[in-house]
C-alpha cells in the first residue's frame, strides 16, 4: 500500500473503453480526492456472454492506450483469468493489501448501483468499499442499501456507452471524441466491431 492512498477500482469489460469511463475516473480524482484509479478489464464477466466480447487481449490493449498519458491511472490485471471474475474478489484483493473502506472506492455508473445487491456477495462490496457513482442523464436515482456508502457525481455526466460505439462502428459512422484517439485508431486498425 502506497502510504494512505485513496484509490478507485474501475472494473468492466471495456469493449471498448470510452471517454465516459475516463471522465468518471478523472472526476473521482478531482472531486473525491482519489490518488489513483485502477482500471480492471475483466476477462470473464459474470453478466455477459464471453462469446460476444472482443478478445481479452484486445480490450486490455485499448485500456492501456486510453490511460497511458495519465500518471494517476493504472491497469490491474487481477481479473485476467479463465474463470468468471466477481467484483467482491477484487475488493478483497485490495483489502488484503491494507485498504479499508475509507481508502477503497468502487467506480460504477448510477444505473449499476441499483444492481449491486444482485451481484455475488454484495455485502462484501458494501462493507469494504465506498461506491462512487456517476449519475447518467435521464436516470432518476436508485435505492441505496442502508449499509452502503455512496458518493454521487454529477459533473461530467454523459450517456456514452460501449454498445452505442460498437453500433456506430458497425454502421460505418465516426466515433471520434467518443473514444480516445489512440483507441479509435486501434479499433480501425484491428477492424473491430465491423459486424455491428
């Protein structure tokens, strides 16, 4: 543990990572006072069919390209494994490194906060991490479990989604400014999402 750093964990399939992800991470640094955000690309997420995801190596590389110019963003390969990854496991991994709930934060979209009680071992998440949620436009709110500590951000909220980016690429439309420029070039070079 680097002193008493306040860190954020940002997991996801990142297929692809986009500027909305980066905005949430930067706002968490700025407004919550985090010292570092770890992006954790998931090889086998529990809520998606792995067969429809891009290869893990491609998604990991897009994350690396997207964050390489920000010294406070790092990639964690904790969820680079063949079996299904669960958020609570990442929480416990960092807890074992000495991070308590005051210093360990989980970054999610506001639409995901309501789903956390349905995730595997949600009590472990709520008991050991503070949730940082980015409010999404048009989303009215959510019921927060009593034991949860949730910080809701509004600055920088946006409706960018990975599924919309994949759809645009499939239609031959521009994704400029929706993803970092290096990620845009990578998607083009690798001919990703051409099937929509």
